[in-house]
C-alpha cells in the first residue's frame, strides 16, 4: 500500500491527503465525515482535499456523497491535464524567449570552442541542443554517476535530434 501511495504522489502529483482520500474512496462512496474517519485526514482538510481531487479528475460528488473515479479514467484524465499544463508552460516560455531575443536584438552569442567540461543536466542539455544540429559527429560519454533519470533524459534528447552519425554509448 505504501508503494502505491508513493506512486500516486510522485507520478500524478497528489499530496498525502489527496492520496489517502482517493484510496479510501476507491472502496466505496462516502460522506465527508466518513472520509475523514477512514482516511485519517483531519475533517477541516477533507473538504479542500476533495475539491482538489475533483479539479484533478479523481473524485465526483452526488448528493453530498463522494465517489472515486475509476483509476484508469482518473489517471488518464490526470495525464491529459498535466500534458495540457506542460504545453501551456512551454508555449509561454517560447514566447518569453522570442520577446527577450527580439528586445535585446540578439543574433548569436559568443561562445568558446570545445572541448567543454559542464556540470548539471540543464547546462549539458543546453549545449547539446546547440551543438547537435551543427555537428556531423559527436562523441558523448555519460558517466556512471548519472542516475537512470538523467540517462533517460539524455537518450530522449539524442533520439529527437538528427545528425549524420548517431551512436549512444552509456557507461
């Protein structure tokens, strides 16, 4: 059960109270006072937790009784909402970048020629995104110290770019 709670919190960005209430409601529909008793969420917090879960598509209400949306539907809905939020954030970031470049009248930034020693995923990805489209060959070594998430991000970026010769060697 704890592993399931951790998954809901991490992957679908539910907080502790939301996770407890949702899992409680999967058993049967309940009124707020019952939810509080069964989920161990303080009664004053149950109402805002339920509102939050409703807005995220995990719960619905009928005649003061709250019901959990089936997990397959709720999680699909949450994925769609997170995707829409991400796309909106990405659109705003792109607009901001265009405004900054336009305002400052930037054409090209001066950068030193390689080799580079970079630290942090963000700085490494920034350079990769700049260098890949201009390169015919790139030799990239991923250190064993990188966690699996960082490796997944790098592979995703590499697979999305096109260069004449592309090989991935991860140690």
